[in-house]
C-alpha cells in the first residue's frame, strides 16, 4: 500500500479521509471505531454555544429513495449536538490521548461573539488539532446562526477574526453552497485569517412531500421544513464549489471537500479538483466504517497506477484543464458511433434522439436496429446515456475531422 499521509496547515493526517461533522462523529466511541477501521481524522460533530439548549426533533431524518434504490440521499433537520459541552470536551481529550496520530478537528458554532471565542479556546485547551467554524448549516433553529452567517459575508469575517485572535491552532471556515458565489465568503474568511476552507455543508432542499398528509419530509408531527440534503446527489454541487475555490488564485488556502463522497473515485475527483482532505457522512450511514478499507485500497492502487508518490501530488492536478466555455475549440466536431453487433434492439436511443436530441437516428423496424446519420448528429450523446449496454459502452463519441455543423432545414409546420 502507498503512503497516503498528507500534511495540511502543519497537521499530519495518516490519510485524507475524515468523518464529517454530523451524526457519524457525535461521540468519542464512534470516532474511535472509525479510526480503528482506517479513517485518518475527524471533524467532530458541531458544538453550539452554551447559551442555547439544543433539542433535536423527532423524526429528524428522511431517506430519499429513487425507485428501488434506497438512500440515494439523506434529508435531515439535525441541529448542533445536544450533548453537554463538558462531555464533548472530555471526548476530545480522550481521543487525543488514545489516538494522537489521528487529527481531531472540532466543528463549533457560537450564537454570539463571546461564545465563538469561548468555544474556540475551550477546544484548543482540550487538545483539538484544528477548528472548523460552522457558517453553513441550512436549518439551525437559532436565528442568526449556521447558513444565515454564511450568507452574511461580513459576519463570516467577523467571527473568523474573533476565533483567530484567540487561538493558535489552524482554523477552517465551513461554507454553504447556498450562495451565488462561494468564493466571496471564502475571501472574507481568508482576510480575517482563516487557514483553510471546508466546502460544503448539506444543500438546502426538499426531497419529498407526503402526498397524503401534504407535509414535507421528514414529517415532524404534521410539520416539515426546508432543510439539509446530502448524499451522491449533491456531489456535482460540492465538487463544483471545490474547483471554484481552488481556481481562485487570490484565495490560496487548503480545502476540505465534503458532500456526496462515497467511493475512492469520488475521493480522487475531489483531490484532482483541489481538495487536500475529504469528509463523509451519508456514505458512512449507508455502508458503515468498513468504507475506509475500500477508500484506502482504491486510492493506493490509483496512485500506484498513475505513478503518484504522495497524495499532495494529486491535489489540483485537474485544475489546468478547467476553462471557460468561450475557450472551447469549436472547430472540432464529431458524432456518436454505434457498435451494432452488440445492440439488443431496445430502441431507447431512437426515442431519446427523436424526443430530446437532434432527430438524427432513424429506426429499422424489421432488424430492430438504429440507423444513425453522422452528418446530422451534433454529439449531444444522450443516446449513450440511455443505452443499457455500457460495459464497455455500445455508443461512444468519435471526432470527425473537417465535419461541419449541421443546420436543419426550416420547419415544415
């Protein structure tokens, strides 16, 4: 196995896989079992200020299912931890005593300026290696906290500044995707002294409405709410945020990616996109701590295959290939090509092309085979997305040198 260790802000992680601040990192016992299974670190579950008593609603989670696929995503109205502050302090101390080589980042959320300072100092004294400032929870019941702070960029800077002036350990700002441009609050955090950025928290969403009782899920005794959604469905959003942050040259801070990470391939994509660490919740809910073994093995084999000697070599490797759409070479065109010897005659490519594509496929009803027209094809490739034969793909893209853009004739209607 490759050495998967990575050093971020002077803190060495045995690997970049962390439990995110959530239900999976609520106690020292849970975190210890994750460390034993192979996770490199933790963002300890969000701890709120002592001025507000947190009582979590019931039921507070809802599984988003897609047909027969269960737990495609997870909706929750989870608040910060409802455990006593002293219990969390003792848990952090215990973890640092028994797992000194597994960094503990503590996620905190003050409800006023003094609480931000107090929580930061308390957990630095408890031995936390890093702090993560929660500017991103999309459904906190305490007004002026969580995402509401993350959307008020000056507050991001003010609270980051308060924490940084009172601790010496590295501080990450955890930002919300529920803004127009995530790099804006990131710059406020940086200017206030943040050492890194975590992106993103759960996405504000509604997964389902109970069509019999007319209540959004989770249904809490007849009441529902817009709340946080996590899982593979938000990966394109969180990965986009990481790339935007990594591409922002003025920012230049290490990044922790969070949102929809489930496989070692997801991990590699986040690393290539600029993240140095990755955090997970829904995938652990789904598969448990055994997930760590697959992540370690997959990343190790990938590094061996690609010739990477250390994880840092992967970070940001794909960034030079991200461009604005105006920079594309439009002179190069192509078409979908079909391996008809493997075609099963289902006709879904024909339907997709006729109803949602370029109407460049005809249908041979006797042979039950598509008849593609490469001249008309404008390479949308939706035919390949619906084709059930994908290992290897039956329909692939090919470049056609000198091909001109096909302009359909005027409508006959």
